[in-house]
């Protein structure tokens, strides 16, 4: 009897358009700068997460003039040119995890702790986005020195 394969290929699911969803449903999108790769990532987000990704993108873009966008490590990144990245998000099986790179300086603190001293997380499950609080954190985070990743 052979052991079931646990290699990475078994965790990937092909989506229309050739986009692969990694374990947890996170789209595998090539690295790139600008809005196009971010929109490709959002378009590949599965189920209800796609609408949430569009809403997060809209809230960040409308709240912070001159936003810079990129996809790195299969996640959309948002920042200010010359200041670094302040926010990212990615898909997990049951939620979308927002990373605030300087989240420890936000008030109130985003609820998710991190092993990294400055980072805080916000896990958003279906129907749970508090837009007012999210925008407040986005505005605060955009005014802080960003992470240079």
C-alpha cells in the first residue's frame, strides 16, 4: 500500500484562466507592480472573498491618494512611494487576513498579534468587515513609515 501524496501539487486547484489556488485558496499570481497584478489577484480570489477583495482595494484606494500597489509573495501590497508598504492581504480557507506592517502603532490595535513586534493582523470572515474601523486603520497606517520589503 502506498502512502498518500502530500506534495504541494495536491494542494493546488486550477481556476479558469490558468490561475492556481494554493492551499487555503490563495491565488498564485506572478509578482508585479501596479494595479493590473492586484486586479488579477482579486479576480482570482474564490467565492465571497473576491467581493471582499474588491471592497478592500476600493477602500484603500479611495482613502489614500497616490497609493502604490504591487503583488509580492502571492499577496497584494499597498504603500506610499518612497515610504514603503503599509498593508497587505491574502486568502485563507475561512477568512482573508489583512496585514498592517506597522499595526502595533495603530489605535485601537488590530486584534491579531504577530511574532513580529510591529505587525498586527485583521482576519475578516464573510460578512464581518467593519468598514469604518478598517478605513481608520488604513489612514493611520498610511501616515506611518512603511515596511521596505
